[in-house]
């Protein structure tokens, strides 16, 4: 993970709960969609008692938090901050229940471990509550691989992955990929530092 992203990052890194991301020093937001998916599975598997006592309140809390972020622009800052504090209090209450049922205890341990990585999106309006954007970015690559679109060498695979990343970064920063590619070639010819595909504006 460090080889791909470095030791630290500015801003907020939005990820699933894959443990390797712990190696990166930065603020993190865990994907609530992944967490909700696990909780919905538990809701179908556990007894009504455990669902009512632990699973459903946590599902409702996460859904309310996501909805609060969507409603942010329609609320005054004071009202929004008060609502955020209520969400934080509800999360603390759920965490301190310390359930004994094994699956609920596993989820609770995850909440404790990532306590300050669950609601960062409420603090920063530009941080999403899920990593769906990242997953959509690699979906076409995964689909191509599933259809037999493989590379014949490690070099080819690495080159394809690199350019796919650069193209998506240009798109996100509203840059023309062809113009950026030419600027890279010019920098290479002049033995200058390669430009990053970032929006200068």
C-alpha cells in the first residue's frame, strides 16, 4: 500500500475496511456502504432479538447520517452541527453496548477500531460516505479482465493500469488527456519534472 500511495496523504482517504490501509498516515473515511452491506446480511441471519437490539439501530443510524449529509445544504450551520452531535451521541451509545453475540461483537470491534473514521464525511462536505467512485473507476478494467482482456506481460499490465489512472485523473480535473500527454512528452524531452494531471485552477 505504501508503495502505491506513499507513507502519507493530504486530505481524506476514503476506503473499505481492508487492513492494509492502516499503513497510510492520513485522515480516513471508511465506506459506510460496505458496513451497511454486512449489517443487512446479519439482519437476515440473526434472531429478531439481536436485530432489534443492535443491528437495526446501527443500520438506522448510518442511514440517518448519510441522509443528514445530503440535507446539509438545506440547513443552517447551527442546525446541521446540532444534528451531527446527535448522530455522534447515538454512535457512542451503540458502541458502548458491547454486545455478546459473536457477529454483533465483531461489528462492534470494527466500530471501536474505526470510531473516528466513520463520520468524517459529516465534517467535510466534499468527502463522500462511501468509496463507490473509486470502485466505479476500476469497474471497466475488471469487466475487461472478465471478458478475456488480459495483458501479455507484467510491463503491459503496469502500463495499462498507469494510463487508466492518469486518464481518470485528467477527467476528474477537467483536463484534456491529449494535451496533458503532449506536456509529458515535452517535459521528458527537456529532461524536466513531469507535470501532474491536476487542475491548476
